[in-house]
C-alpha cells in the first residue's frame, strides 16, 4: 500500500463526519443500539464493534488501520503505553510452566516483565546474546513457547537476524515477537521477515512530540483477536481517543521527522567520531559498526538514537559533560522534537559503577529535529569543558 495513501487517507471516511479533514475525537465511553439484535451482535463479538471504548472506538479504529498497513500486517491493536503493548501479548501467549528465550539487554521494563513479574506465575526466561543464531537454538527447551527480540536495542544497538530467527522459530513451532520501537515501521518491517508479533512504543517516533504515552501491536488478525478477547479487555490498558488523535496527527509527518533525525544523526555521529575527547561512537549505520552488514540488509534507515563514550570515562567527566549541555536536554524517552541525553551512570548506583564495563560508560543521545549545527555547537562547548 502506498505510504502517502496510508498516512493521508486510509481509514478516514470523511463523509461520515462533515467532510472534516482532521478526524473527530470521538470522546465517548459507550455506543448505543437501535435493536436488541444489533446490541447482541456487538456484545457477542466486540472485536469489530463500536460498543465500549475499552475495546473499540472510531478514532482508535482509524489509527489501527494506518498502523497495521504501515507494518504490512493484517491488523493492529493500540494500548495506553508501549510496555502494555509488550506485556499484554506476552501474558496472553504464555502459561504456567512455559519458557521464553529473550535477547539480552532489552528495554528495562521488558527485563522486569521476564525476571520479576512472569516468574511469579511459573514462567521462566533465558537471556541470550542475540547476535548469533546458534545461541537461540542452544537456549531452546522442550517448554519454550516464545522467542522475544528487540532489534536494535536502544542503548548498545545489538541486532538480531530477524528473517533467520523467524525461520528457525517456524521450524520448531514457536512464536516470535519483536520490539520495533527503534526503527519504526518506516525503517524495518519485521512482519515481512516472518516475525509473528511486532510491538512499538508509539510514545517515541509515532507520537513524535513528547506529548503522549502509547503503544501498538501488529500481527495476524487471528492472533490479535485472541489477545483482544481476553487479556486486552481484561487488563484494560486501552488508549484514550485523544491519544489516538494525537498519534494520527503524528503519523502525518512521520516520514519527514524520521528522515530529519536520521540525516542529522549521520552528521553528528561523524563529527563526534573525529573529536579527540571521544572514544567510541555506536550507531548501526556508522561505517565500522560491528553488525553493519546485517543493519544494511534488514533496515531501510536508522533511528536517531546512538551512544558514545568519552576517552576519560570516569563518573566525574561524564557528569561534567552532561551537566554542561545547554540545549540538549537530560531526560528519559526519545523520538520527539527535542534532542536528549541519558548517561548510563544515571541508571546505576554510584557504588555499582564498574570502570571496566563499557556499558556503564555509555552516554546515549537522541537526535531530534533541531539543526545539526546547533546540536554540534552544544556538544562542542560541553566537550571543551572537559579539557
Ligand atoms: C520507551 C520504550 C518502551 C516502552 O514504551 P512506553 O510507551 O514508555 O510504555 C519499550 N521499548 C522501547 C525500546 C522503548 O524505547
């Protein structure tokens, strides 16, 4: 399907709402019926009905159609957060006694899902280095049900070969799921590579303006309907119509924003790499990246998140650098208009800092929509203060 059609027209039956260009926010919790028969039909199959907004809502339906089409998926479900779009399907797919193979270093709350929450219900998880296909095969157990991926992750950017892992999983009758927040559907389409379920934090690139928390899950209609009919409706982490409207608006400019972030990141990573105070720069589309070949094979572009280390990676220097930034903000999240940094040391207790562990020295930067020269000036003045 043509991307301009998806972002500007798909799902928007404008003649049903006064030919308005922007869709209405249908701010209603429930919907009325003229006959008992129609009411009964909606109650017996809520998946496609406008009955109650914990399930469906016309504004949300416009968004679902667009997000499914962007991923090349049969359908999409939307959630009140990205982590709900991860936790709810995972809970739906697993039972007591099941086992999951998960890549190491996924999103922090995904780690908690697999190490704290699910073990209470008898589900176990093995974390593996996902850069080698063999590691997946080696980690499989007779009770393995799900392979969980995140490619690339959003701090150290290890990739997994999605097509090869999907093929392995299919041959063993296992389900695969990937967190595709980093690339968004514009730069990576895991469904087309054979992955069963694709989750994304829509808080990031889809929303794009740091003003909404939301999640999306795409996959086959059969799988999503199964998730919808119990866990989606039962846990109830649904999306508000106002959030759906903000995301539809965000989608209009997604290609432009993503391209800007991608292009600026090329300029900035290249500049940083040549700076004398910088040791490593890690970004999947940087020449010399460890898995550059795989990145070029399965990604059509690259997100604006990367990490770097200082030559002197002491806590003091990292703190000095981050505290000196004047325009680049220190905050969690990413994908909005504003550039951000988060040093790994902010996420670990001072007494746990290990100077020998490069992950502890990483400074993650997200490149927003500002002019790259403006951001480089800010980086330069902060790096100069370290000398
Ligand atoms: C932010 C993020 C999430 C969680 O999304 P929320 O919208 O914050 O719940 C999951 N995965 C990745 C990679 C993220 O960056």
